[in-house]
C-alpha cells in the first residue's frame, strides 16, 4: 500500500467551494478499486493550507490504474480548478513505526482485563461440557484450558502477550485444532454458547464492544473450522492475530469519558 500526500494552498474565500468540490470528487474516488481510503485535512495554524491523504493499493495502481480508469474523468472534473494550487504531491511507503495511542482503550481493558476474560472462559467451558454437541471435542481438555483460552483472547484484544510468551503463540493454538474435524454445527454452537456466557458473566454489552467481540469470534472459529479438516495444512508460523474496534470505536458519553458500561 502507498500513501499519497497532496498539499494545497487555498485562499480562505475559496475554502468552502474547494471542500465542496472534493466532497463531490470523493464519490468517484471511493468507487475506484485502487483507492483504499482518503482524507482531506485543513491546517488549524494556517487555514489556507490543506493536506489530502489518499491510500492507494500501489503507486502503479494510482498512476496507471486509477488515472487510466473509468473513475478518473469524473474525479478530475471536480478538482481541476484547483490543480494549479498544488504545492507538493508525493507518494510515501509506510514503515513499521506505527501504533495506536492510549486515548482509545483496548478491547482487553474495555472487557475488564484478565479477570473478566477468565471468568468468561471458566463459565463457558463449564457449559461446553454439558452440551451434547460440543462435549466430544472438549471432554479430555486439560483443567487449565479455560485459563489459556482467556490468555489467548487477552493477547488478541491487545492485552499482555502472555500466550505468546508462555505457550508459544499462534502455532500452539493452531496445533490444537489439527485433525479435530470440527463441523459447522459445532462451530455455531461454540459461538452461541460463548455469546451466552458473555451475557451471563456480565461482559460489557454496549453495541460497539459486542460487535467487535463477535467479529473476532466469527473470524477465529471459521479459521479453526478450516484448520481442523482432514488434510488441512495451515501455516504454523503466522503472526499472532490482534483485534480492535473496527469501524465502531467504543461509545463514551461526553460526561462519562472515564467510565465504561457495566
């Protein structure tokens, strides 16, 4: 992925028209398969300065694919009056130096940390062993299995890297599923019981957390299902997955910025 930055100098009296033009141009831009995302920002300290950021799938996709494609004419028609106002236009490669700040809590912290996740998995696996469909898969599990699943979830949700440090990370989890021949009915029951357990032990029930939580559980169980089938040869050296809020960050009412749902 390549990030393009375009710096504009726009007279303040033209700012409203300029932003409106880019709002219209964003329609064909968003429709282009070469475009990952985009953002137009205005400088607070110097309001005549704008920065347009566009992430492209590659430089070639931008310069040849987009500019030679069906969406470029409509895009150019909207922003053409401002092309002469461009002061700089460059493509940049992302580096490994990036991350999230602490203004948005991790899903691990929002859930309630290790205590909440261990409470979840202990309750969940107690119910699993009572379930006729799932018991055959788990009746011989180790007594500490729930604890390690909680550690796995904690690391996935950006908590301590305990599972990687003490259990070996992704490859250790994958090996647990090899040859299990999990069925789709078992996967769905696993998901259903876990969601019930989340309610029963009092995990946060706000829509944002539960949507992100369910998203990971759906993804993870479908990976486990595929890896468990006869003849499956999943990669064992893949990185540990990490999950965040996706498109809906945690809802924090303005008057309760330090609290979370209980």
